[in-house]
């Protein structure tokens, strides 16, 4: 790496910053309510859903049962696809970084941006289905009430304040994307 241009180093570092997504959560949804002194939460990883505190997902599934929501999934096709996409993008970014062509940096930036947008759209569709397709035999029914958590931000759902925000893994992803754009812009300025 000693003979590499700064733009190449930025691209290589950006590609490597995707790898923490294999063990850091990408997103976090937290539910605050008076009956839960410690909020319930779910960490969303690229390959699984996980409790923020032990038993959170079990408690959420119990609550969701009463209003007709599905149980939180243990397996989804996304949990197979997303790790492959992250690994391929990291390898592709490393190759582009070592090759050192600015148009490849731009291609990678656009591609990861499109993949990220597709991932957010998939997240929205999953959340929509989860919050709107309720079991008609549910014990608690409130006509017109939907339980879709927000994609980003805070929303009140019944007596819960639901927060949905990026987790640490998302900041690694955002930094990775920014570094690829910075590498492209740096090389664009130089002849």
C-alpha cells in the first residue's frame, strides 16, 4: 500500500469497512412504553435479527400475537442474500482500489448506492407487510389501526414510542460509501 495513491487507499479502506457488517447491527428498532422500564429492542443485522436485551424478541412476539402481527422471522431470504452482496462488494471494492481507476470508484459508489436503496426498499416492504397484514382472529382489534414501525425516525403506536435508527454497522457502511466517492473526486481533480 506504500506505492498507492491516496485515492486508492481510500477505496481499499472503504471496501474493508464493509466487513464489520458481518458482526455489527445495521439498524435498531426500539419500543418504549410505561410497562417496560427497559425498552424492548431488535438489532437488525445483515444475516439475522437479534435481541437488544435478552428476551426482547420473545416479548415482542408475545405482544404482537395479541394484535395479530406475525412473529419476528428467524430466517429470511435476505439473511442469505445480504451477506453475499456485502462480501462481493467488498472484494470488488478491493480490486478497484488496487487497480486505481477513478471510473471504477464511481461505478462502485453508484452500485453500492443502488444496492443500499434496494435494501431500504426491501426493509420498508417487510415492515409494511408486518404492520398491515394482521391476523383477523387476533384478541385485540382496533379498526383502522396499523402497526408499521417507521423506517427512520420515531412513531407512536398505541402506548409505544417506536424508534428506528441506523446502528453502528450503518455508520461503517455510510463511511465506506463516502470514501468511494471521495476517492473518485480526488482522482477527478488530478490529471
